[in-house]
C-alpha cells in the first residue's frame, strides 16, 4: 500500500440513512447513523474501508459493542466461533477440560422425548444418557460391548427408585432383581449368604426340633397275645387289651393286646407307663 493510500484512510463525514454502505470503496473511516437499512442491523457504528493487495476491504464496527461485521460478496458476515477459536452457542464440540467455579449449572429439557444428555466413552463405546420425563429422572445407557439398555429411574414425586432387571450393591451386600438379599447378616460361620437360604435353614431347624420333641402321629402296634388261665395278668407296658376268649371248661383263656405307639423324631415309639 502506498503512502497516499495510507493517508486516504482518514475520518470521513458521517453517512446518513440513505447511503448504501455496501457500495462504498473509497478508503476511510465513516461514522454511520442508526437506521441505515444497508447496515448489518441498522445500528449506529463505524464503516471502515481499507485497501488490500487484492482490492478493498470493508468492515462495520457496531457502536458500544465489540461486534464486527465483514462485507463479503455484498453480504455482512460476523466472525464465526471457529474464526476466534471459541465454542459456538448452538451445536459445537469442545475438547479439553471445563471448570465451573461456584456457578449454577442448568440443563433444560426442551421436549418430552429422550435422550436429552449423553456421556460417551470414546475408548470403550459405553454411553449413558440422562433425561427428565414428567417427574421421573432417568439414567440409562448401553454398556461396554453392547447388550440391552440398562435403565435407572428416580420418581421425584413418590421417591421411588427403580432398577429394572439389575442388582443393587452396597458395600459387600447385594439386593437382586428378585428381591433376594446377600450379605454377612445372612451367612453362616462368619461367611456371607443369601436371605432365602437363611430363612430356609431356620425353617428346617424348627421342623427338626418339633419332630424331635413333639408327637405328630399315633397308632396301634402289631397284635400280640398272652394266656389268661387262672392267675392275674396284665398287658405289657404301653399296651392295651384288644380282645380274647373266655376261660370255659377246659379251654385256655387267651387275651389279645396291642402297643400304643406315637410318631416322634422320625420313627414310631411305644408309649411308656
């Protein structure tokens, strides 16, 4: 650029609203009043026209703002986020760490569908989604290696927390999807165990004690006989007379008896006296 061209880049007279800013090619700095329809947004500002090796360059600096527009092929264009190495407000990707200090973080769900927010592990392919459907906050995703989606839901109204088809682990304890519980409280000899087995063992222990100490059945035992011929006789201990014949003429008197038996501790036992 020559010395004359540098000298031409000076403050010019203000441009009124009727001047088309997009056709000015004379180098200079032009104040622009508000309301000019050819300005980027009809705001007041400065129009700067300068020369480059390939031609003129026109920019518009908005008044009381850092916003700058460039005139490209007859159209005003603002710098993009990538032009200044920034993150765009809508639809962009940021790499590296982000730190928010004592700030409010608000994630707004704009529809009733899901997912809304996704965290992806690009190394393993595992992903997790978060959304708020009505009053239910959900976390769900696909595990490493694929497979069915796992879903966790917390109902903000009822306080209900649900994990369909999965177990809950807390310390060394486990609650399975079928409501079975595992932990040291249900084990034997200091080991962990399942509550259903603990309950089953206690029931079996109770059954064993009852069978050993309570009568659960009664019957008459096998039939036996004894001679009743003159002298006084008595059925053996635990037995009762069940029949016999009379002692007439030369007939020998016979008495029939059976033991009374009870079922205890897994077998039949004759009662005592």
